C-alpha cells in the first residue's frame, strides 16, 4: 500500500494507474462499516483508493471537529489489511486555500432534516467530495446508506455537474444488537448505548408496520416516538428516494430517517424500504 500526502504525488500516481479505480472517501476512525465499503471496492475494481481527511468545512461552530476521533496508525493498518492500494492522507493546507471558488448545495434539499439543524454542512461535504473526485478520478465511489441525505446530494452533484463517476450505494452495517456503526459510538457509555438501541428498534417497528401494510407515515412516526420517548428526538422523517416528504410509504421508494441526541452525542440512522 502506498501512502500519499501531497496532491502532486497523488496526481502522478493516478496518471500511472491502469484499470478501474474504486474510491472510498472517509474521515478516519475506520470501523466495520468503512471496511465493508473497502471490501466492495476491492471486489469490483482494479485499484482501490481510500482518503482519510477530517473535513473542517462540514463542521459548524460548536460541533465536535476538535474532538473527532483520530486513529491514524490503526486506520493505516486497517487499510493495508483490507487490500487498499493507495491511501491519501492530506492536511488542511493541502486541500484548502484562501478565497476559493465555492460550490453550494441545492437550497431546497440541503436545508431540510440534517441541513435544517446544520446549515451549510452540505456545502462543505460537496466541496470536499468534488475536490477528491477531481484528484482521484474514480470509476466507482462508495458511500454508505447511513448518511442518506448526503448520499442523495452527492448523486445529484454528480448528475448536475456531469461528473464521470458511478456512485455505489452500500448497506448500513450494524452491530449484533442492531446499533448502526458510527465513529461517534465511541463516545457512548454503557447506559447511553442501551438508550441508543431504541433507535434501531424504532426502525424495526416501522419496517414491521410497513410489512403488515400499515403505510400511513403519521402512524408510523407516532409508533417510533413511543419507542424513543426517553431520547431527545431531533427529527423522524419519511421521504422518497428524492427526499420529498411522503404521507404514505411506497415500497422500494421510501427512506425512514431518525436523528437523536443522547446527552450531547448526536446519532443518525435510517432504513430503506
């Protein structure tokens, strides 16, 4: 595995690369969810590139940028064991300069749900993803369904800007108890973790209701709220694949999303139906 820190070296290496490139952009603190993306990229491409960069432009004032978990040595070993060919680990000065040309997320889609509580968050996400796509020039790029709104906006950016990359949607990876894997799970103590299990439980109940043909979104949300009554719920939303609000679930076109806070720890999860 080659570890690259500079843009010049990355460009040179990419120019010399032959065959398809599978790309997995990350912010580090890698877990089984990231590994599943890397393994899928490994199966489907000739060359696998992973980036590790904690992107400051997607964090708002007061969020956990400084506390975001950093595990560089462990991350490098995980990448090597998972079959990564190129690991790109730039610093902030490498990726950003003063007075840059900016990209803006679409207003209607980026200022709802996650964007309503984190204004301009998606501007920062699309900004760094576009930079990385331009540098890596991937054939396929792999993103987890857990960040569903982010995934939708990245797909729209690819379409709107005519980018030549396939976006591969990958399933959410969960622990045996149902908790969706997240780099922020390390913040949870035992009591908080037990509370967090109500998130995935509420989604299972929603799924069961749909399986029994209870498609009324309002009733599904009410049932989910009862399960999570001990949590600080930021939102429960039921939308279609284009993130338009639904009144009734549509099979193969519905995403049920949840965001909660447990003390100061913010967790998101969803289920695709």
